[in-house]
């Protein structure tokens, strides 16, 4: 008999709310993420949402800029000819340098 793993499904937006700097509310995060997804023609799948969250959390830790700052920069200035992940890194570096 195979042992089943019990996995708890967590809403990606709720996870972002808990993990993002300052604990922003889901209703603050969701419109920004949706604008970024739309800009980069990505679906609002759990996989894409989780990937975006991981990228933004990593960049926050590395570059010391908040996830929402990065998202806002991507929405306003992002280059859609490059992948979201690369644009997020560029935005984080730019914002980190701007802050210093």
C-alpha cells in the first residue's frame, strides 16, 4: 500500500502577503501581480504565481528592496522583450542603486 502525502494547498497571494516585506494585504498585491502577468502575457496559474513570489523574495533578500517596489518598477518600466525573471533582477538592481 502506497503512503499518501498530505499536501496543504496555500493560496499564492496569501503566501505572498505573509512573506513579502511589510506584510502587505492580498488586495494590495493582487492588482500589481496581475498587471505584471498581463504585461508579460503570463497566466495566473499557481505555478507562475509561486515562481514570481520566489523571484521577488530572493531579490528582496539580495538587493534589499521590497517586492512591491520591484513589481511597480516592472509594471512601469519593464522591457517585455526579456523574460520576467531577468526584468525583475534588472529592476531590483536599479532600485538598490537608486537607494544608495
